[in-house]
C-alpha cells in the first residue's frame, strides 16, 4: 500500500503558547491574559493561541491516516525549537514535504520515521520538531491501516516488544485551577496528580516555599476527604525551577525542603519535577545528578523528575546515563519524530530510570491518541493526560483511547 496524496490544514491545540521567561520574571495576570512585554524570541505576546497543522495522508485504498503537528506550551524555552505557527509552516509542507510523502510504501514505520525525522534536512537543518512530530504520527497511522493493526501493535512488532493489554498510569494536570481541578482528579481517581503548575514564586511557591507546602497540606487532606483511605495516587508537582530560585540553587537546602514536602505528603508517593533550572544542558545534568545523590544518601522519600533541558533523544540519554533525576519526562513534541519517543522510553527503562511519557497541554486530541499507543507498546511508568488544562477533557481522550485499544488487544489474544 502507498500514500497517494498528503493534505494539510491549520488547526488549534488544547491550550496556548506561553512565554516562560516572561512568566518567571513576574508577568502579571489580567484575567486569562498576561500583562507585559514578551521575553522569548518569536513571541508577539506573552500568551498566544496554540496552533497546530493537521496532516492527512491519503492511501491508495481510500483510507486517510492522520497526525497533528504541535509544539509545547513553553516553546523557545530551555533549548527548544522556536515558536511554531501554521502560517509559517503550511507553505513549506505543501512545497517541500508533500512531494516526498507521495508514493511512499507503507511497509515499515521505523524506516519511514527515520527518513523524515533524522535524514531529511534543508540547508543542513532538520525539520522543526513540531513537523517531525505530526508527520511521524500520520506515518504510524498509515502503516497501521495498511497492515490492519492497531498503532500499538505496529510499534510492538517493529521494536520487538510484548503486547500487554493493561493500562498505563495516567497523570493529570490542574493548570492554574489548583483546587477545583484537584477535586476533579480525585473524584475520577486519577493515577497521578495534580501537576499544579508551580511556575510563579510570588503566587504559587512562596519566598520560603510556604505556599506550596500549604497547598500540599490541603491536597493530602482533600484526597482522604473525598476518596477515603483506599485511594493512593502518586502526587507529582512541577515547580519549573522555582525551588532553585528561592534557595539560590543550594542543593543541600533544596534537598532539605524536599524532605519537608515528602513528610507532608506521606503516606503518598511524591515526585517533584524540575526543582532547578540551571540555564544549560550540562548545568542541569550536573545539578540534578548531585541533587539525586544527596536525596538518596539522606533517604528522602521523593523522586525528582527531569524536564527542562531534557528535550531530545540525545538529551534524555545523557540525563539517564548520569542519573540526573529519578525519572525523565519524555516530552513528546520536543523529541520530534515519535520514533524518538519510543526509543527514549525503552532507553530509560533498560537503565533503571523512571520513564514519564509526557507532552504538553498544548497538543491536540489526535497527538494524545497516538501517544496512548506509544505508551501501551513501550510501558512507561506514567503518561500525561493531554491536551488542555481543564483536566476532564484530556483525561477523557487519553483514558478512552487506552480503554478502546486494551479491549481490542484482549479480543485479539494480547500477544
């Protein structure tokens, strides 16, 4: 089976592009808007609408395979590719990429993904990560349709993985609505919660970390109040390097503060994502490796999760090899082709580092569905409910796609 045409359309995402640097430097909320001037190149405003490009591959049997090009909420930050807009990249896809897609044989996802993700370049540069992300999603769907298999089955077969028809834990994020959305997560018995978006010192963390400690105190009580003693979710909070800022990146003080948080969270398992942001790849690796060493030596029951500067497959391998964190977030759009997501999860698991198949609130329903199949095939420790910050919608999309796939895999015998 072959691709006979490629069609592209502009789309929206489940959230917005936000200028992380401006927010960290104190951008003030005005309703859902941020006041002030942007700091990150490419941004015209601190908050801009999230955009995607919808990729549709027409197959010679009349079926259409789909994938969505999308980029993370904090584009252009932490070493990532610059801001992604449909207006800029639609003409490029039509002129340069469409002819290269037409006529491709749908025999091997890995070979097709390798070409579009790692070989194809223009003026010595690979395609923008968002383009590689959406194109490879569509290619996986196309190969699955050609072989009459689920996308998870294609990945499992090509990477020689067992097909296990069991759910992967789902991590939900509250966004700025820390309390109402936490209630939603508890009511729906989310496996991992609440993310909490602790991206501002004054509003959310506190100059001594007191606001996060207060929120964690409330959250623990709320879980028991609404769900009783039998519900034991993992508590996972993303702090965007703000803990490092209030303690001047003193790792011993940071570890002591994390110890205080873990005592408050008990008996729940606690993960803290991005405790520091050192502003560079090697600075981040060295800091997280040392912080993990201190935590482990002191026996502090907290897991630190690498995020910022851990963007590409090569970055993830470096973080894993240096034990820079107990877990790495594999932020799917940042890695470009979804073949890299598969390899990143497997690399972390093989070396005993936690694998979090993440992403961003700024993705689409389609990219979330494809991510579910990657998770079912590779079995990370958790995956993100996405897109959006409303919690219900992202959880529904990921949970339902996972349940559909599991039911069909069980019908087929599970291996």
